[in-house]
């Protein structure tokens, strides 16, 4: 294969990977925001499910800080955040 063509293909592969990464990050952020918003609706019967799904987005050793305090670890994070 022509070296110039190979170089261009390699460059395109990197650009595609970057776009895929950006799309994945955007999808995760959208999911986070949607579940966060749903979890704030205390009168909605689906709130419990939304809180659990929001909490599941975090890693086991999550660390979160809000103006009202800080919490370490994913377990119980949803209940703590949306109490």
C-alpha cells in the first residue's frame, strides 16, 4: 500500500475513534442528566427506579461533593443525593 494512503487511513481511523469516544461520552452525560432530573421528581412513582439507575452510573469507589456535603462510595449514593 502506498505510504501516503496508509498515513491518511491511519489519520482517519484516529479521527473516527475520537468521534466514537465523544459520542459515548455525550450519551453517558445525557443519561446522567436525564436520570438525575427524573430522580428529583419526588411525586413520581418511577423515582426509585431512576435513583437506582443513576447510582449505577457511578464506579464503586465514587466520590461526590455537593454544597450540602460529600460522600464516598457508590452504595447509597442515590439515596444520599436525593434525600
